[in-house]
C-alpha cells in the first residue's frame, strides 16, 4: 500500500520493489543512446570514425524526435499503464543495440538515434515520471524523485565501472598500443552487454509495477483537452520548463568529462574513462540528498542552491587554470559541478507539486515541460562538437563549460522567481484557510 488518497497505488509486489523496478528501468533505457558515448567517448569516436561534431549531429536528431514525442508521450502516460509502456520501451530500445554493435555508418547511426528518440521518450519518459509521482504521494515528492535519480545514478556508476574493467581486460594492458581492430571488437562486446541489460530490465517492470492503479482510474476516465489547456495556462509549468533547460545543459556537458581528462590532463582513453566515472558516483548522493532536503525545506529553494554549485563548478572548468597532471583541481571542479547537476535531476519534477500541477494531468505537464526543457538534446551536442573541433585542446573544453556557466546563471535567476512564486502562493493559501 502506497499511502492514502492519491498515494494509494497497489503494486503487484512490495512497494519498494516497485521503486526498484522504476530505478532499473529509468537508467538502463538510456545506456545505449547516452551512457556508452559518455563513458567511452574517445573510444566511441575512434571506433565509429567520427568527429565530435558528427556525433553531436546524431544526438541532435535524437533530440528532434524526442521533442516531437514528449507531449504525445505525456498523453499516452495519462491513458495507458506505465507497466506496459515501460516494458515495451525497454525491449524496443534494446533492439537498437544490434545495429549499434555492427558499427554502422554515420547515416545509419543518425537513424538509430532518431529511433531511440521515439522509444525512450514517446513510450517511456512521461510514464516513468507519472509512476514516480504517484509513488511519492502528496508529501514525499522530493524523496520519490530523489531516490529515483539517485538510484539511477548508483546503477550507472556501478555499471560504468564494470564496463570499463571489461573493456580494459579485452585490450592490451597498455591501452595506447591497442589496434583499431582490437578496440572495435572489445567495444562491440560492451555494446552487446549493454543491450542485454536493457532488455532484462523489462522483467522487474513487468512483474512489480501495477497493471493499472484503481485510484488513477477514479481520477480520470479518458483524455481531457480541458486538463491539457489548464496545464498550458500555468506560468509555473513554463518556468519549470526553462529551469529544466538550464539544468539539462549542465547534464549534457557531462559527456565531455572523460574527453576533458584525456585532452587537458593528458590521460589515455582507459584512464580518462575511469576518471570520467567519478561524476557518476556523485549522482546518487546529490539526487537523494536534494530530494530529502526538498521535502524538509522546499524543492524551489534546493533548486537555487543546486544551480549555485553548477555555476561554481563550471566556472572552475572554464577558467583555464587546470593543466596536465592537475588531477586534484579537476576532480574538485567535476565534483562541485556534478553536485549541482545531479541534485537538479532529482528536483526537476519534484517542484511540480509546488507549482500546483494536478496529479491527474501529470503526464501532460511532464510532456510540456519536457518538450521545452530537453531542447538541449537538439542543440547541445552540435554546440559541444563545434567548440571542441574548432578549438582543439583545452580551449575547446573551456568554452564548452563557459556556455554551461551562462545557462547555470540563467537557471539560478529562474529558480529564484519560481521559489518566490511558490512562497507567495503558500502564504496566500494560509491566509484563505485562516480566514475561512
């Protein structure tokens, strides 16, 4: 039993097994499209014969399809069982791994990313967010989304370490002496393992999530344009979408951490990949802590503090003071930025409760916020690729994080406005309640 009222969501298994299923599904579905390129970026570029900009165009095509899918996916999430949508998305996404393992051409790779834009968004994203919001009920939104993203982060960090170790065991001990054929063969195995994990994640989803929530049936019997119009008219929803844009730019920049370590610190590809996983270990701590503090204090207030961390870390990485061998300063900058990035990921949708979004139209609201908020999926890949190719070496990385710092500053301002609105709204509610 998940609680009372809207919190009454009866899973087929224990409550915590349901959350575990959401955590496992919520991260493995993105392993193939994003985690491989994030952790193994130098290897990915070399094996596929790509420039940073070319890989960025594949990400951009994913972003275009995703943007077109977010709102329809939100409507689907308000109508259909999350159990069915999530399981279908995992199986479909895993199938794309077969093509990726063949090391396709750039044109085929772009089509694959477009396909993943549909499977991971239209079928998956809003359903995951709705299921998590229902799990958290009226009073534990911060904990629900913090545990979701923190658990996802822990899963990714552990998986990344295992994948890096497996990859390292498949090539010569001195990584720099490995031939392209050896690297390609090893990376194909990594892709196959990742695809297998993705399809297996559908098993706990199918068995531990409810077939359909009785409480949600009572709240809605079908699609209502009135509810969608209500969501579209809410200023807090649009402000939340802008906050997600600014935060998601920071998250997209984590793709550069391992390449930064290689180009600026002078590490080989395996050592750079290992150092790049440090950010992933920050994620569970930051997301879970931010979620619980949001329930104790305010999700809006925690969003402000998170953008401060992102701004400071980005400025350190952009300042040009990190050079070859300066591992300590690099790690400090990555950890500070990552605290902000992953705290924000735990707060993206927790602030929806403070924005007074009706539970019955969560999917539609998530769809709208996501259409706007995840536009960095379209522009951030090409921007990063252009800067890294146009300004080789440290200068390109510094400019990437200067862009991130600018968005962090804008997000900080937007969060302050959102928090002020929510405080004013709560104060007005207390006055009305007291007067009654």
